[in-house]
């Protein structure tokens, strides 16, 4: 018998009972909605037998783990439908992602958007058939024979990788379809309800431009049609808010063929960018940071010492100067380390907070580029803090507080995630444990909730990531705090302690915006281009009703400018109604219409974006109202 903790109550079950059977024991309704489970906090498939005392949790679609199992199962249903319709299709990978799933496929003729409804219909047939999903464990050689017979070349490549490590191969089978997969999955295809295939893009196999370009087909599914409809409405709203579309319409930035992944900021976009930078400088100065600037190009020897040359070289641009190798920096931390080493440091100097608006370059694949969200050149609002061990908790809490202030400025909600040691890492396990526990303790003492992402840390240390939630409910990873014991060791950083001897400092890497360019993209979509008043490139548009009142409009503009406001006069020979509509399209917070009545009374007729006519207001009164904003 196994004693199992369910929701705080202890129950005894026969050894070998599965998570699905336990869900059915609790209630038939839970059994039908169960997607996967957890055993002592670790993710498990519904078919997993339990043979010892433990704690069990049932995960439904309401949980992140449940959604992923649900969407992963839908990916298999999609692949089975494709196999039935396109028997020659070869399958890459088909994971669950943050919002749905995708599957990479090699098939001729190519699948087109017009083909998606046909695939959806076949998926609905498979769902109606309610086919059980069965998990099987095979030896690598048996799995290899199986996929060789099926002529699934990409699966063969994956099996060979695992075979080299001596691993057994897990597959899931559903009727006439099977796939390499560890799960977890729903019990049958009938557990999936409402589905939608959303888009088709291209993706290189294994994200390697030297490999074949496959078709990547995205989809989504939900337990209820109402949830799917709500999601599709959100996607339509997201299209309307697309920062690439609005960035062009509002004349903020431009993406050009001459610089793929290298955005051009236009005058209005530079106003937004510089306002964010001014705000960044103000809060960092107040928090005790010193601003520095480090070179964009640094020698290969530096990047070898930092570990980037061996762990990150495929994302770096390199060049040769005076017959020596150099790299354009993909990040700012090694430069900050060199600044630290410009003189001897004392324990009295610590914590030493150095901030930098560093321009970095990273080689992203062309297929991954996406407006301002994924670029090859961006401004990272970096900061590096050098400190002693006993200062870690307090400094982490202060850093979290500063980043919280930044996000509160824009009314963003967010959640925290702690990412731990990855497989590809440097440093000793003891240091990793100390660094990870320090981050946990800081968040626990600050009473902050967080999710743990095992194995997703930077190669030099664990990290805390801030995931922003925008007005559409989408999440964006922006801020990060990384604790690093490794680079101070590699660069032999020192400070003189109170005991007069040399000690090794610890290093914190952190950003608030993450990338200023990407943060602007997020803001454009979050506000649908209608920025808060303080951040609007043009805050007030002044419209004279005829040429006779252009002089008065210019006078108002100068008065507003003298008070620090950004105003423009639209003196085109167009009807006032047309110019008002243009101002609304440009999402100008305030539009002022002026004619004889306003000129005679030194007033303005005020229209507010999305609120309409606010009446005639005396100019000085209007300026006072603006100051309150």
C-alpha cells in the first residue's frame, strides 16, 4: 500500500495506482478534466504508476503544466491529421509553447493557409474517434528500426543523439500515428475540444541555417469554444496593435532591407527612446548607480576569458583588426569588469553599482527577427553590482524594488521566475547552490511568489526573470537579475576587506527594460500606440480654423514649448474636421482648435484623445491642467 497526500489528506492506495485513477477517485469530473499530474512536485504523466508514499497533485487546463500537456496532445492530433492527408510528410518536432503549439513539417507539396481548414476537419475526426494515447519504452535500436521503416529522417537523427548516450526511447502511440515523446499527454484524443490552426511560417531544422527550411504550423486548443473565441478575439486585437504596423503609421521607427534586424529610429521614435533613457538615468542616479560606457568592439582574449567565446560564439559578430581577432560585444558585462579593475577596491566601496546603456549586437537568424521584439542590435539598460556575500540579500531586494518601480510607472503586472543551473555551465556546483539559495532567500524574505525553471539559468549563474503582463494578457520577459560567482573568479577581481586581506567580490548582472528597443515595442502594443501623456512624442496638436489664426496658433505653441510641452501646429490648407481626424489617427493626447473666439479670449477649444470635445478653456488654465499630468 502507498500512502498518498491529496490536498492535505492522507489516503492509502494499492501500489501501482496511476495518477488518472487517483483523479477518478477524487471525482469523475476531475478525471475528465485532468491533463497531467505532479508527484512530489515533479511533472508526471497521467499513466504514471505510484509505488511508494508521496504527494500527488492533479493538473487541469487551469494550470500552466496542464495547458502544456493539453496543447502537446493537440500537437500530436495535428501531426496524425497531417499524416493521414499527406502520407509522405516527415515530422520534425512539435512542442507545446506559451500559447498553443507548433509542429515542424517537411512535406511536398507545401501546406498553404488554404489547406488549414482541411487539416482542422481531419483533427476533429480524430478527436471524435477518442483514440487512446499509449506510452511505450523502446531500446534505441528498436526505435531506430521503427522510424527507419516509417522513413522519418528527422526522428532518426533525434534517436541517434539519444542512442549515443545509452538512453531508452519513449514514444506515444495513438491509432495509426506514433511519435517520439516523453509526455505528459491526455489519456485520449477525445479530451481535446475546440481547436484552431493559426499560422504557417518557415523554420530551419534545429534552428540551423545550414539545414533545410521546414514549415512550422502553429495552433491552439481549449476545453471550451468560448475560451477559443476569446483567444481568437485577442489575436485580432493583437494584429491591430502590432508594433510594426503602428510604428510605421506613427512614424516611430523603420525596418529596412539594407539593415535586417537593425531598426532605424525616426525623430518621433527618438523622443520616446530618449524619454525612457532620461527616466532610466533619473531612477538609477537616485539609487546610487554610477553610469559608465564601454567599447563596442573588444578583443577575442577578453571573450575567451569571460567564457563567451566558447559558450556564445555562434551569436557573436567577429572582425579582424591588425591581424588579431575581435568581437562586437553581445553583452556589456566583461566591459564593466574591466572598469572595476581600473583601480584597487576596498570593502568600503561595496556595493559598487555601475550602470550602462550599452549597444550590443547578437547574430539572430533571419527567420527569428520580429520588428523591435527580436533584433540584431539593441540598447541594453545594463547594470553590474559588485558586492560582498553578506550584502547579497539586501542588494537583491533593493534591485527587485527598483525594477518594480519601473514597471509600476507603466501599470504593468508581472510575475517572477527563478532559473537554475543549465547543463552547459561553468563553475563549481557548490557556488551554484550558494547563488541559487541566495536568490531564493531574497525573494522569500521579500514575501514574493515565484516559479522555478530548472536548468534555464545563464551559463555563469542562476537568475530571476520578470515576466510582464500586457493589457491583452500576454507575457513578455524583460527584467532579469543574475547572480554570478564565476566571472569575478575568471577575471581575478579583488577588494581589500576590513581585515586588510584580499577577497573576491560577487557580481550581480541586471536589467530593467531589458532592451530599450524591445520595451518600446511592448509599450506600443500595450498602449495601442496611445502613449501616456508624458511619453507621447507629440503631446498637443494645434489646429487653426483658417490661415487668419496661424499666428495665434504659433503663439500658443511657443507658450506650451516654454513650459516644456511638445506641441505642433497643423497649418495645412485642409478642413478642420479632416485635421481633427488626422490628429486622432496619430493618437495625439490633446488637440486644440483655435479661431476668432479663442483668439479674442486667449483660450483654446480642447479635444482629448478618445474622449472628444472638452469645451473652451482659458490658455493658462489649460497649461495648469497639463502640468498636473
